[in-house]
């Protein structure tokens, strides 16, 4: 079966969570309680992220965009993982709960086709920053993800694809329940342990490549 990777962006491809970093940096009143509600799953991703960005006026667009791009650091081994995927015919998709104004510029140097990048949009036309949601939950998923990773994963049927997810947070959890292999760090490790889902911990993408090579050697 053809292997396909669904890779998170914030806190996975990048070392930090860009959404939280942006909000923490500009520090609008009330943001911390929203983050806590998202992590504890008292608020859906769509509700919480939408609320946080509405705390920022669109007059700050240039500062927000510049900070997001300059602050992010790509995790070690990412370029090598992309090359490994090309060499071994693994299809690679970015499935990100992040926002277009920083996801696309940060990924531009890596040559990933735009149609292989799924993320949320942004609207700076009003008084507050609005997040738009072009990839909502469909069918079986009812968790109001915003950018629904499990909906995208289901477009690659398990009888034809060996599905792999790489992620770090609650946004990856629904997808982790569906796939054959999970690479996890941070909050996703805790969620996998809660439900007894098998996973491979990772710190860099070199760790991911090593496991993928071992899997390839044993199939």
C-alpha cells in the first residue's frame, strides 16, 4: 500500500506553537484562559482560536505577520524528511491548524505543492482579525476542529494507504485514532497514553526518518 504522511505544523514542523507565540507576544487581555480552555477541551479549536485572534485589531496586521514569520524556527531534519519521502515515494501533506499568513511563507523554501498544504485562512478586512475555516469537519467528525485533520485523512482509504500522522497536540488526536502509525510529542503523547494508542516519540525529524527506515526494512 502507498504510504502517506499527514504532518502538523505548529509545534511539529516548527519548534514552537506559532499561534500561542503570537498571542503571548502581543498579550491581549484574556488570552490565557482561552488557551487553557482549548487544551482542556472545554472549547473547540475553532471557537478558541477564533476568539484569540479577535483580541487583536487588524491595524496590527504588519506587526503580527512579521513577528510570526521571524519568530518561528523549523525543527531539525524537516528538509531531510521531505527528501526521504521523495526518495521512497511517500506522499507528504501538511495538515495544520495554523494560519495562512505564516504557514505559507515559512513553508515556501521547501517546495511543497500548495495543494498539499491544508491550513486555516485569515481575514483582515474588519476591525479585528478573523480566522476563516476552509477545511471544516465533514461526515463522521463532530468535534468542530476548524481545520479537520481526520476529514482529510479519511480521503485516503485504509485499504489503499498506509497512513502516518506526525503531531504534538490535541488538534492531532482525532487523526491519531485513525492512522497506522503515530509520531507524537508534547500533548499528543499524553493523549495517546490516555487511550492506549501506540506511538513513536520524536524530538527531531531525524527520529521520524529512522523509524520509517526500520519500517521499510521489515516490510
